[in-house]
C-alpha cells in the first residue's frame, strides 16, 4: 500500500510538472522539449531529486510515446503523397542525408566510439524536428509561403528514410550477424513496400474497416491495432516505431483525421513522458565533458541544414529570400534525434553518446526557431540587398500544398 501511494505521488508530480512546463514553454513561445529533457536530468541519476518508484511505469509510457509519435507522423501522409515525394524530391533527400549525417558519423569516429555509434550519431544529426518546424511555420505565418512545400517534402523524405534506418539501427545495436541483419532489413523493406502498395490500392477498404462514428470505438480500434502491429514488428526484430508509422500511412481520409484528433492528447502526454525518461537516464555530470563537441557539432549541422534547404529551394525555383528561409527553418532537431539516441543508450554501446545527444538537441531545439526567423534577414543584410518584397504566395485551399500543410497547422505534430 505504501509503495502504491509513493508511485501515485511521484507519477502525479511528473505529469503535473510536465503540464506546468508545457504552459511555461507556450508563454515563452518555444518548444517544450528542452524543458522536458531538463526535468528528466533534474530527477534522474545524479540529479537533484532522483525518482525510483515510478521509473518502471515511466519506461513503459516512454515506449508508448515513441509508438504514438510515429503513428501520428504516418497519419499526416497518404501513401500517394509519399510515392509522389519519392519520385520528385529524392535528390533533395539525398543531399539532406549526405550533408547532415556525415558530420555526426565523422565526430563519432574521431572520438573513437566505433562504427555502430557513428551510424547512430549520423541519424541524430540528420533528422529535423517536424514538430518544432510546424509550430515555427505557423507562428511566423509562413504556411502559405512558396518555400514551405519544399520544407515539407524534405521532412516527408526523412520520415520515409526512418522506415529503413530504424531497422538497421535495431539490428546493429542488437549485435546480430550480417546475415541476420540483412534478413531484418529485407523484412522491414518488404513490409514497408507491402503496406504502401496496400494503402495505395486498398486504402479506402482499410479505412472503412477501421472507421466508426463512435469516437470511443475508433480510438480503441486504432490504438489497439497500432500497439498490436508495433509488438509484432518488434518480435520480428523490426522497430516497433516503424510498425506504428506504417499503420498511420495505411489509414486515410476521415478515419485518419478522426484518429488524429483523438490521439493527439495521448501522443503529447506519452511523448512528454518519453523525453523525461531519456533525461532520467542521462547523468547531468556526464554532459560537461561533451559540451564542446556538442556545440561544435551543432554549429556545423546548422550550416549543413541551411545549405540543404537553400539548395532544395533553389532547385524548386524559389527566390533567394525563400531559399534562406527554407534553410533556416530546417535547423531544429528534436524528438526523433532523442529516439535514435535512446535506442543506443538502452543498448549501452557508448556512455557518452546519450549526454552528447542531449546537449546537442537542447542547443538546436532552442536555436532552431531563431534561425528560422533571422537567417533570411541576416543573409540579405550581409549580401547588401536590402529588403525586397516578401516572397509569399498563399496556398489555395484544396491544392496539394494546402492539404498537406493544414494537418500540420492543426496538430503541431512531433518527429
């Protein structure tokens, strides 16, 4: 009875604290992710007041948080959107991967962490935070700008790449043989391809099967299906997060919109728990030794993300101002960098990787909104071009760009 009371007190205090931190972040108009991470650092090992009784439950909540993050991400896109982006925007995706994954891999190798840690840190520096980016675009009134579909396309390609990257990371961290790893990747690619095919051809049938006018039944069916598929995927040595992502892709239309509205509060709750859990397992005393590498890596990858956005926008025929805005907007890293680092921390491959990733994300999740706002005016001032008219064309409602962006504006989704 006593331990049960302690659990309720600690877990209730965690949830209440997260709510207050989220409110504070809203007033300060920036992402709550760094505050959640700092809260985890404060109450984890080596922190101000270590928790114990609720940690096991928090760990389960954190795993559900990752699954819901990927499910909601999948709900944002239809299979046809993903196929279209693959066909038209893959060069931008390749540039994004090359410029932003290589700095992380290079730093891990320079620090002597080995090839597995290099692949992990490459993912940490590669993936932008679509949650932070979506909020910034809304706050700055740029959802209708001409460069915004370019930004969206890069984020979509990163999401698709996760479906391949996560199984590779899972296999590497598990220390499986090359043959077993190849089988795992083949299964993941096969399942992803099958889901995309079924979603394109039979998406309406699946949506009708899941659909319900009763919100309670819709919530239970979608959540239950997601957890079931995620569990099966994990049992097959494929990432549970990838399974959840594919479930989201398979749903479309009114079902996806209804599920999105119902699951958004759960996603936000468990995602916040995940960030706290990651912080709980990072000793604050381990951050100072890696703060300089983290800052150096942040500076380099700020420049590479700006270069990525600039190149992709130039390729799409966007004006110079729009190119700088696209680059500055892509800088923010966040939840999925932590997800990737969390897999490595759980596997215990390199003690310093978690602290470095925490410091890196803390820097860029705060810096990202600033680069989104100020990269273009600073670049224009340095170039001596003054302030030409804004490059903004509102996307007409009903167009593919508007349809793709509206869910982001409503949900402020995380990645």
